[in-house]
């Protein structure tokens, strides 16, 4: 009989879920993506096997930080499948041209769809889960249903009112009961609420100052107009109340300017409002928040920030919309605004009477402490009972279990496919081949309508990674017909963060203009245009591109091809805007004028604004279609009178008289229709142009127009060295070979940024610089600090430890120049010699989130260092520190290209940091501020290698990240350096002692295994046994053995280096040059200062420490020791020795003579009174 093999027990495998949607879940600008990502992490932790398929689609480019950390250049992976690691999750992502979902091409959707089919048939999930309602998303559910796989959908907004999207969906999950009820009543389908998923490590603060009114994501939908009115009123009536705005997708400054303009007095800042950049770690803002205000005006399904606030015990002021009241229960106050507030574009202004109840509530929460604490208690309770991550996870698991139990992944998908297929067929997807499709780029570059250009404007920027442009602020562009957006160039410009574009779209030619709402880089004003400021008429023509405020010419004056297109359909009123009347336009670098506007009127009414403009680009028609179109002669005449000069034509456009199909095959276009004319500052203006503006103009001409020759000339006038770099980067010159090591020392970061150009506000980063007698070095360190280019405020705290060589004078010079940036601390007496370290003496600002370090004899070379480290830490809350490399300099020689060995140029785990199995350079360190690190510990005064203790404590908080993209800093070796100047013996003693006391710290806090590791490492560094392997008299060994001595911290030794018995113990030794070595015990003459630590034995073989008032120091030793061993002195020390022996004898319980009376052993009573 043939034995049938047993079938594998597939029911014991883990349940499988496939998340599929083109949006990337690493998007920190999308609340839905963050929530789903946390849900999937919880499922993995609960035993699920989870796979994720997405694309490089984001709500906003601000949210791309996590992905860009792993894939800085996504364009190099175009139309490929990349894998982004995210802890236990791996995100498989199809890389597309654009981050915008609306711009996903059919080729990209096809690649994504093919990969989805392959994952269905290879991974065989038990459940497919997704969100989104576009055509591709409909196929997600359809293909899963075709295979008999249950489908779940996540619904967290009010836009899914049509019934067809959920026809193949088995389970609809939502975030609130209110949303579930709304859809049940409005449409008829049932949704299951599971709540919000908030990760405590990124959103729950360790402590709470409770001092600010907090508003998150200042967009119109979220009630930005209401908050601006509230903030402005509080600034006038209660300036003591601090407010904080955390930006997400929206740009606070743009919202503030527009709202205050409609209020009657435009302003660009409010003195009571602090701005915090978009961040994935909200613990800082929540640690400062007293009250959260969330006046959302659209349907808010729940409001993620409300759940976060409740978990932090922060009361909330909300609108009575959607699921918001449900999120806070009674832990806040809900307001009803007039109905018009809840209508798009959500910019209605409240009256004083309508605003006052919200103002009163804010003031009550700040002034009435009893009331406030009552609401705090309610918030804690709501957070605990409703929003705790474990509760939300239980609800999610309960909802998914009925679908998972079906074990659809165990089934043969082909059976179900054949049943559903009209022809009874099934298919098995194979692994797709990913190919790059360049047809979109080719399509964009081809001119339509039988036109071709002999010099078309390239729809790309001419940027190279080999050259770094350096200028302050952004290039401000005014584009009168949104030509940059329509050409596709604006998106690329915005991605550089170097441009600020204001576009006017009078004929509404820009598709999906709403995508630019709240953008930091692109603002679009539809049905508006530049002019003379008077009312005008917009002639809407058959061809939208012919619509203009200029009157179309009659048909008899037009070429045949324009007869129909230029025919007016309607005349619409429109207001023109005079350039000189625009408020808040601080600068205008580049003006773009089209051929269908009254260019001369715009220029005449913009002379004041154009005084310092660097480039005017005006479109000139050679075949007229409208009245009053600008001519080249008129433009050139105006330019010559207003300090501009003709530079060149650009983007020439020609018309072909061949039939369109024939011209497409064999292009031939000879009649010139139009061209852009570029005007630059006149030669007189160019001669006095500042370096900053010359660099800006070179940047525009090179990157937009590929005019590398004139860009080179401009750069050369600023820096010959940078000009040569530019030519090499553009491959106009061959690259100069890198100089050999030992010759070239990199200079400090530069150029210096003036005080008024640094970002103002409460610092979020504190740079701490410790210095002592660094007069030859400190200026380089400061230059590196003041050259930092950041989009956040920071402070520089320079602690001078009573320098005597002129260091303080250098610091004072820069402190006067940068009074808002540099905070100096000048000590009168040296604190280091008294055992006080910088960490004890320097207090960073309360607003600080991160601390960067650099001592006064080192310096930074990268002006983007702080920004790069800040951006990484903001996007990666699981890391406690990031760092980079440095070169090593001695004198005027570069002696090493890398301070770090190759094996140390890596990321470090928490365990690596905890055990100091790593090498972090102090001058490169950028760590997260924490109460844990700020807490004073008694062992700190004993640890001379303070960096080792700091690194170990950082390991308690998170991981370490090595950032290779930061230029190496400069580490100096010199004779004055605390560490570099020491001998190898001194270094081993100093390090051994430090490791020992780090062990004491961990032992005191209950980390026994960690402390044992440090004790063993301390002995290994000292390279000697402690008792058993020591060459000491047997009777002394026996005495020490009874005292159970085995750790460095058990012993205090007064000795010279050559006479040490116990290397690595807590020694107060005399170094080779006869000076008292103070790296272990703080000693100043007879004043013996030590923390409350008891030693099992003190060993005295050198008496120089006791020469002044020996009895006093001897009594101090008795206080902290269980026993003392006194060695026979040299003849010169006999008197001092007898004095201290007398003190020891008076307090000793027992006295023993050891080693033939060459040493005396004193044993003291426990707790002896001295």
C-alpha cells in the first residue's frame, strides 16, 4: 500500500496581509499614510506577515525625508522597483517622474499594476488592504476579488459618497464613529471604526512645560484664517500668551500675509507666534503646548492631532465638525462657527463677536489654573481609555480576524478565477520587467500645432551635483502667464528649494491649481494678472491660449491659422495688479512677461519694484494677433532708460507652412512667430552688483538657460576658485586632480552669514563650544558656526574656561557682531581644574530640541552641516544621535584624510552606543536633547572622558546614524589639547578610570550586565590584574581579598606613574613632569573634593599631595575609605608621612604592619565619625 504523505499544516503559518496603494506610507506630510504605517507595524508585532506595495507618490514633497535618506537621487531609479527598509516593514516602491498622484503616467500605473498582480500570485495574501478611489485603486479590489481574496479599505475622510468604489470591498475600516455614522446615513454602507494609531516614541513628550497655544498644519481647511485672527487679537490684548505653529503641508507665512491683507493690514510675522518646521517627531511641540487649537473647517473624520494631544494630557479647542468632538470627549471645548465658514475656500473672516468666545476660552485656560488642571486630567483619561495604541490595535485585530480566518492565501486562485471569467480562463502573474519609458519627456519637448523651434526652452534645469551654489534666500520669480508651470519647469525649480514662484493665471490654464495651496515655493493666483492696476476686460477666445486682456485683431488682419482660435467668446471683467502696489514683495529677481498682456503698462507701473531686478524675460510676437502687443523696439527703449540692457533671444518659435502630418515627418518651419527677449542689468549696474546678487544671477542663467559662459564670468568676479570649480563641474575644463594628503587643509565653512540673515526665533538647535586658551584656533571654530545655512533658528553657546591668552577677546569680537546668535560664557576661575565640566555649567534654551558639539580648537567645514543633521533627526525619531567624519590636522599639515577608521564609518545600534563599541567624534555629534541626558548624575565628576559617558547614555535613548554626505570637519592635534597632548600611559589611565565610573553609573541604575562589561573593559584597558595577578606581598593580597576588592572603583591611589600598584583605579597620581595629575580626582592643594563614594582601600605611596595641611587631607581620606595602606616614604617625606599616619592611627579600628614593616595597613570602623 502506498503511503500518502501528510499535508503541511498551513493553519499554523502567520496570517498574510498585502497593503497595496500608489501612495508611499513613508510620507510624513500625510496623516493617513502615517496612521496606516503604524497599523501595519502593529500587525507585524501581533504576528502578521505584512508586505507593502506603493510608489513614490506623496501628499507633499516635505514628507519625502525618510525615503530620501535611503534614496537621495530617486531620478536615477526611474521606473524601477526599489525597496525601502522601515524596521520590520519593507516598502516596495515603483519610482515615477513626479511625487503628485495626478501626474502618475499610464506606463507607471502599468508597472505598478503588474507588480501588484505578481505579489497577489506569489505572496498569496489572506487579505488585501488599500485606500484611494481612482481607477487604478478600483482594480486593486477587483483583482483580489477575482482570486477570492477578501478586501479591506481604510476610509478617513468625507469624500467617498459614490457607491461604486466599494463594490468589491468586504471590510471598511475608519477612524471614528462619526465618520461611520455619516456614511451609513448618507450612502448606506457600514464602516467599522478602529481609532487613531499613535506611536508614543514620536508623539508623546517626556515632560510638559505647558506654556504655549499650539496650532498644527496652518492650511485653510484646518482653519488657518480663524487662527490668524485669534493670534492677531491675542498679540494686541494678551501678548504674554505664547503661540506655536507647526507647519505640515501649508506655508504659515503665505497664509498670514493673505489673511491679514483681507483683514485690512498685511503683515508677514506676529511677535507672539513661533514657527516650527514640519517634523515627524512631535514630542518637542507637545512638550511646550498648554492647549491645542484645531478650528478645522472641512469635514474632519477625526483629527490625528487631537488623539496626540489627549495622549499628552493637553486640552483642545475645536470646531464641532465630523469626528472631532468624539476624539476629545469632554477634554476641551467645541465651537460652532457660521455656516459660511465651512464652505470652500475656507477663508471667511469671523466678526469680533463670533471670534470672542474662542479668545475667552484661550484666556481662561491660561489664567484659571484650577479649570485648566481639571481639563488636563480629563485629557489624560481620554488618551488612556480611547487612544492608547494597544486599545486601537485590539480593535484592528478584532475587525480583521473574520477575514483572516478564511485563509484565502491557502486556496488555488485559479479555481475562483475560472468561475468569474466568461471564457472559464485563469492566469498566473509572472515577475514583471521594469523598463524606463522616456516618451513623456520626448512628448513635452515637442512643440505642437505645426510649430517647431530652432532654440526651444529645455524643460529641465541644468544642475550638476559637482557644484554647490551658495546664496542666501530664494530667487523670487513673478510669472505673468504661469509659463513655468505650464512648461513643467516650475516643479523642478520648486524641488531645488532655491526658487519662490508667484504665477498669475488669468485664463485659468493651470490644471489642478489647488495642488499649490499652502506651497512654500509656488503660489498661483487665478483670474488675475499684472497691469496698471485698473479694471480690465478679459477676452475669452475659442483657443484658451489666445485669451487676453488685449483686444484680438479682426480676422482680416490675422493669418488663417488664427481665424478661429482668436475669435472672442465672452468678455469678462478682471482686475489688473500694478507691480509697485504689491505689498510684502521684499525682492523681485526675475520677471517673466507674456505676449498677450500689456507689457509696457506692467513695466511702467513697476519701475520701483524692478530697481534691483536681475533678469526680465519678455515674450515678443513677430506675427501680431492682438492690439498693443509689445514690440522689441518698445521693450529695448524702456530697458535702456531703466538700467537694463539687451542680452539675447531665447526660445524662438517658428511656424511651418507644410501640412501638419508632413511637417511631423520632415520638420521644416521657417516663419518666425515669437521669441523671449532677455534683459540683464546694464553694465553700470553690473559693475556695482553685490556678490550675493552676482551669484544669484549666475545661478539663474546657468541652471535655467544653460548660459554657462556668462555665469562663469559672474562667478569669477566673486571667487576665481569657485569659477574654476564651476567650469570643471560643467565639464568645460578637465577636473583638477585632488591634492595629495598632507598639503591642503580645508578651510572653515563659509562664507559667513550676517546676523540679520540668520533665522530668528527661539532656537531649536544649541551649538555648545568649550574652549580654553585657544586663541590661535577659536576664530576658525566660530567661522564654521556663523556660516551655517539653516531654515530654523539656532544658538551658539561658547564656554570659555578663564582663558589667559586672548581667546576671550576673539569671542567678544564675534559676540558683538552676532548678538542674537552667540551666547558667550566667560569664567573668571578655571572650572575644569575644580572638577566641573561644561555639561554642568552650560544650560541650553528650553526650546532646544538638539545639541551639536564642537570644541574651540576644532572647526566645521560644511555650511549645510546643521541643516543636514537636523533634517535627518526630524525624520528619524528612533535615532538619538547622528555624526560624521573629520580630517586630522597638526600644525599646518593635513596628517590624515580620516579621523575615523573605515570600520567606524557606519551606523551604530543602541547596544553599540550603550557599550561604547563605537567611535563618535565630539566635533561631529548632533544629539537629541533629553531629560535623561540633562539629569545630573554623581559619577559625572569622576569621568574624565565625558564623551564615553554621554555616548553610553545616548544608547539608552536610540540608535546612531553616520552621515557620509557631510564634508569632514577638522580635528586638531596640538600640545594644548586635553587628550592629544597626553602620553599613552596617561591616556590608558584616564580611559580606564572613565570606563570604571561609567560601570558604577550603570550598576547604580540596575543594569548589572552593562556595569560588569565596563568593569572588565576598564581592567583590560589598564592591562593588569587587580588582586590575583598582582605582584604584591602576600599579606597585603590577603587583606585586600578579605575586603573583596575586584573593581577599579574599589581603590583610591596616591602615587607617581612609575610606582602605581593598581593601574586604572581611581588614582591621584603625579605625572612624569612632576605635576599633579587631576584627571581622576579633583585636587587643589590640600582641598580634596570628591563625591559621596566610599573606597574599600586607599593606597598612599606618593606624599606630594599631602605636603600642605596633611592632617586635613588625611581626615578626608578616612571619611571615604574602609582602609588605608601607607608605603614607606623617601627620607624627604618622613615628616609628612608621620603626620598622616598619626591621623589614620587615631581613627583605625585595627592596624597591621605588612611586608616586613615596609607598609602599614589601617582598617576603619564602618561609618566612623571624623
